[in-house]
């Protein structure tokens, strides 16, 4: 069942072999031998030449870590995905409904969703991340408690919701009602925080592909999030990663789910427009 | 020499962070190219301790960004900054002191951190805790640690 949905989602790309230029970019690898993943794509016009290509973090990992992401049987994130699939079908809260009661099969109703978040929510009049949307359903539609923004339940649910979008191009909107939030995120990306006075760009734009200590710097893309970190033996959310990167500049970091990190997420996501959704990926 | 010592003493009385005889971070005299002619402490640097500062993560962590052949026994040299082999021959002691104390005066906008600076940060933290810190922060390196690093860099002659 899952496979058919996945296949139809990427039908147009399925014939493209690894390493070959697809119209949208270069297919770096396939998941399960049948979901082509574009790992290099010409950078979006709104980057104004700051990057020539958007490149997936997968490209910078060693071959054994890369391999774990190429087969779901080897991907340790899949355990959390299975657990989230059970939660999806479990009634929660005072309303007594499960996610499935309203959304049906996650592999059908959530096709393409991960690729377009964060995005504008007209009713709420705000930019929403996927995590905000899930918490909104928990509190407003189910009468349940919100989950910790970057906790394990949320990370697992985000991973589950990402599965039916794998292989689809990231495509977040940056104009219209989200424009000012996007600008805020862009400004943050270039702000040199903390006693080390480093911006995201210091490491992920000026120095990607360089070693910093033992770490091979990537572009800090989020098309692969949440990721399973082997070091932590668990999933890490986008905001969890942001928190760590800001903290490492000897700065006062921002809170997961804060308006600042929502803005930064929107901006960082837009830097990867065109890359395939890879979540949940594997990192050292 | 006498006048230098007198000056250093004078500064020490104003500075709050500096030890007696040290030039405080706000009082370092950079020339127009960012070089600093006068020792920050008046005490000769110790190159052996300089190696420690260069390689320890909690100190200068210089090799996180720089390759140095003479420090090859210490693992994980980064590539963010240029290789430092021969830097002691290519640059004067004054230039190196200025670069280590505050590289952004020699190289505007540099990615290299300013090691002898205590305030003027955006969201300064309390070391690596992620929590807020209060300015003035202790500088990343003390005056003597900077002199020690400079003494080591001067040994890199080829």
C-alpha cells in the first residue's frame, strides 16, 4: 500500500537513474531503490547568487551513514515512524478521535504536505510549521494536550508525515502574507550571534564543504528533518538542531517553537527549494 | 621600556578585568592595520602553553579552523581559515598579536573570533550553555594566553 502511494508520488522521476541530471537537478541516490532523491539543484532565484547550488546534507556524510538512509530497513528512524503510525490511529483527548478519524490514511492525506511547510495559515493569520499544525489539531480538534515542540512524540509524528512526501521537491512560498516573516528569517541567518560572532552563513554559506574540526560542513539544509542522530540515538527536529547551532556560537539560544525560529525555519527551508524531501534522514 | 611599563601600570588601574601589568581588552592599541606593537602583559610568551591553547577545544580551538603541520599529532584540523605553516616568518609579532587579539581589525568581517574582547555581542551567552551571559564576558583568552599563542606562532618559520 505504502509503496504504491510512494511510486505514484514520484512517478515522473522514477525512471531517472542515480547521478543523472533530472530536469530539476541531480539525483544523488534512491531510497529503497525506487524513490529518487535530488541532492543538488540550481539555487532558487531569491538567493541572489549567495549559493550557486542547493546541496543536501546527505552529500557531506560518510558512505556508511549515507547507506543507512538508502534502505528503510537500515534506517533507525523507522522505528519511531512505526510508533507514530500507531499514535496516528489512536483516539486521544476529550473529543475521542484519532488523527486517522479525520485525516484517513497518512500516506494518502499527507502527500506533499511536508514539502510546503512552513506556510501561511489563513484562518489563524500566521505562519505555521508542521509541528504547530500538529499541536493545533491536538488542542483545537482533539481536546488533547499539546506535545513538546521538539520532543520525541512530535519528531516521530513529523517523520511519519514526511514519508509520503519523500522525493518531492521542497517548495515553500516566500511571498504574499509570509514575506515579512521570511525577511525576518533572512536577517537572522546573516546575524553574527554570540561571543564567537558567527552567523549561520559564516559556517553554512561561506564554508560548506570545509572541515571545522572533525565536522564536514554542509549547507545546513532542512529538507532531511527530522533526522536520526546516531550520536543521540534519537530523532532531532529542525528547531532542536537550530538550538544547538546557535548555542555553539556561545550565544543565548532561542526556544524551540519561538517566533524567531519559525521565521528562521521558513527562510532556511526556502534556501532548499527544489531539493527532495528526505526526512527522516540519518546523521552521525 | 620604562615608559611602556608605566603605561601598562596606568592602564591596569583603570581596567576592571585586567590583572596588574596587563593591557585590558578595551585598551589594546591597534594600529591602522590591526597590529599591536606592545606585549599585553610584559611577560614573555610561553610557546609550549601556546600549543595547548591552540589545540584545546575549551581554549583557542585554533586548529578547528586552521591546519598546522607542527601540530599534526593533535587530531582534526579544520579548513575554514588558511594554513598557518610559516606564519611566523610571513608576519611580524605585532601583526600576529593583533590578529589573535581581534582578527576583525586586520580582516574586516572575518569569520575568525575575536579572542580579546568582552562586550558588544548580539545575544551573548554563558559559554556553551545556551543561556544568557552578562557583559562584560570574560575574554575567550587571557592576555598571557594571547602572548603564549603569539610566541608559538613565531616558531612557525617554514
